[in-house]
C-alpha cells in the first residue's frame, strides 16, 4: 500500500520556517491563530441556517452596505483570535472605518493584519460559497509602539503572507508566505487543515472568464469589445471562451486559480475607481496569483505596485492566468 502524506497546516508552516534559518516562529504563530479563527467561522457558516445568524443586523458598514449578522460574527472572531497573541501591532478590517489597535494589556508584535472577514456575504442566505481573505505585512513604525495607519498603508509587494479561506462544499485554506501557494482542506473529523493542494500553479492559459456581465452597459468600449471577442467562435484561438461567475470574488478567484482563467472587476461609468478594495481583496489575491505563476493588474499597472492612499481604496482588477 502506498504511503499517504498526512501533513497538517501547522506542521507545514513549521517545515517551511525551517528553510529560513533566521525565522523566529512568530509568523507561524500568527497563521496558527488565523486558522483557529477560520475553523470557528466555518462551523458557524455551516450551521447558519439553524441558528439566529442569517439576515441583516440593520446596520451599514463603512461602505454603506447593509451588514449581515454573520459578517459581524466573522469580524469579531478574527479580532478575538488575533489581538492577544503578541504577533500584531495593528489590524484593519473591511468592516471598520479606522485601524484596530491592539489592547494595551497585550504584547505588541511586529506584524500587521488586514482582512475581509466574509467576502461575498450577499450570498449567505442563498448558501453560495463565501470566504475570508487576509493579508500580512511587517510593521514600518518603531518596534514596541502601537501600530499606525502607515503600517497598514503599504504597497502589496511588501506583503510577507496572504491567503484566504473558502467556506463551500468543504472548507479550504489557501496561503502563501512568498514561497509557493499551498491549499489545505479542513477535515471535520480531526478538526485540522490537511494539505490537499501542494505548490499550486495556475495554468498559463485557460478558456474561462469571470465578470459580472450585468454591468455591460456601463463598461468602457474597449472592454465591451474584449468580452465580445471572447464570445466569438474561432477554432484557431480556441474561442468562444466559457463564462463562469459566482458573485463571490474569492470563490471565483479560487476556481480560476485551480483551473485557469481570468477574473475581472473593472471600473465603469458608475464606479470609475472600481469596486473591490485594494487592501482587503486585491492585494492579497494579487500576491497569491503571482506566486502561482499568474498576473494581476488594474488595467494599466501591476496591482502590487499601487501606492495606497486610504484604508478602503477601491481599484479595478484583472487577475488570473498569464
């Protein structure tokens, strides 16, 4: 019988750190705390239809969007799991207008965490895949002091790790620490994330495109021509392409990461700066896709080179196969 490779997320992180002689173990601890939060959120997502969690809270977030109860649960769980470990100096969430300080009673660390607690939450009631996205930086402010806004507003290429968790037919955590992209599926029997996708490389070319075509009327004429080009029949170039759009960005991105394809959320006449957030969505997936051999641009420049101006900055994004 062939020997089965059984590797948990925790062990994988430790083995990766062994490759770096100057590693302190702090990043391992941080990622472990994140995985614990993901397990708890996954449990609540899976039983959301059975408890008083579905539906709106009646409040709106900083973007004016109505907030779902599960959004708030995920947001709070991430803060509770991350604020006391001594690894972070500051956090920022898509659900909060300002930065989130580490309580004074806890140790201040050298890392910065930005996160979207529940991407695609408009699909919660329909039982469509949703996810958590996270991004980790090293602080730029003086060590030992409370973190600052400057710590959070760093260009994406300065990320030391990024990842996401998709809560779907199974729960899968995908992360990179700058040395390849790896995926771990949560085994509910063991309560552990088990390595299921080692060293993910996205296909260089694919026939999948993902875009909300309901916004077609508001697109730039060049983008309209490009989409129509993809839909034309041409055997030589392998057209037409196949449209696949879930409506949860991280779920669309995850499928295209594995199968190849391009995900697009462009600027349009109603949203001239795009709709997705640079710090919480675009930078993390851009870091991941580049590690997996793909590309991410805003239509003019590399996503990871964009200098952020504010915590909730929006940008267009085209991300996927090279």
